[in-house]
């Protein structure tokens, strides 16, 4: 091909490109590669970049049309609108504009989603994930789990945030607040949780911190936040002022004590007689005799329990 023929060919290529023909179509007409077509256009067009934008736009429109036909066929065979995760695999694209356009198209044709999950199942999934993570799950968390597409929350609730709120979760940096659902079948009752706080306060001789609740190994500070709304509210429910340093605790256990004061005092006196000396707090943890925590709860401290038994630790 001489220079004049090349020049004419190049003019034809430019003309086709300006008409909105795609690279692959032009390349096929002139038996060229897509790269060769781009080089010709770059050398022959003053407005090359604008032309490329138009061609790319046309290519995308053609791609969408092709996808629409494929997805429409999928919908007719399955009798439903495909999920986004299915469309990604089926069309081999992550372009959300393309995926959503395809979904919208088949929905307009009358195909519906076959909902695998109910609203309550979706909310319970969020609650379960929040308990595992110790915070409100994000879109990334849901996507990483690969069990439920986060897009289903948009479809059911309008947004992920609204779904979180419907699940009783409060999106924030510190964690979550789960109310009604977790109270239906809690591992610990409110009274047990309150008693645990009071016991811990008795041991420490002051208001416990959330990290000390975690260290106790029984329940976590998150449990209190989930049940009472915040750790401070849990302290107040236990009759513990978060602003005070020292504390005097009268546990709920005293309402229906397992041991009377007299039984506890007699246990101390008997143990002192067996040991031949005043017992230490760690020595009272015998089965059926009450624990040192029982003495702390009943008398305020182990020293006061000894005094009540007539055992003066200073003698």
C-alpha cells in the first residue's frame, strides 16, 4: 500500500470513528489491530482525545446492549431477576452502572426477585455479625463474609444504615447497641449482670471499668452496652455511680441469701478452730461453706466478717 492509499484509508478510519463506530469494527473492516487503529487516529485527528471518549462511550453502550440481551435470556430461563453477585459472574464485569442497568431492565420486563431471605432473617444476620465483630458490621464486612450480598439490604430497607437501625444497631466507632432481640433469650439475666458488677465493685473497692469486666472472664463490657445501652447506664442500674471512686455495695443476692449471717459467722469460727488461727479470705472457698465473695457481699469486706465472728485480725 503506497502513501496515497494509506492516506485515503486513514481518512476513512477517521470518518468511521467520527460516526461512532467501535475500534473492533473499524479494525475488522481494514484488517488492522485495535492498537493500529488508535495510532492512526492519534496521528490524524486534532481532537483525538474527544474522539476516543466518544468511541469509548459508544463501546460501553454496545456492551450494555449485549449484556441486556444476555440477562434477559437468563431471566426468561430462570423466571426471576438475577442477583448482583450472579450478574458479576455471568457478565464478567464489576461495573455497577452496567449491573444495575441490567437488573433494572429485567425488573421492568416484569421479572421479580425470588427472595431467599426474609426481613427478620436479614436483621438477625446483622445482629449475629455485630456480636461476632463486637461492633456494627459495615458494607465491607458483609461483602467479605460472602454469605449475603449487602445490596439486598438496600433492596429491602432502602440503605444499609436503615437496616442497621431496624436491627437495633447504632453505627458508630465504639460499637453497637442491641436491644430487644438479644433480650429474648439472653445468656445472663439483667439481675445476674447487675450482681456481677456489684461483686466486682466489692472486690476492687471501687467502681469497675469496662476493661476490668472484660478481664474478669465472665461477661464483657460489650454485653453491658448491648443490654443497657452503655456501660455507664449498666453501672447506674447496679446502683453504682460512675462518677464516684469508692463504693459501698449491697448486692441483689441479699434479697434471698443462700446462707444466713449466723451460718456464715459459724463457718468462720469453725474454720478458725480447725486452722488454729484466723483464716484468710482465700481459705473460705470450701464447697457448701460460701465463698469469700459471699462474705464481701454480706458484710462489706472480709475483715468486717471476721469482726462479726469475734475474730479480730489484729490480735
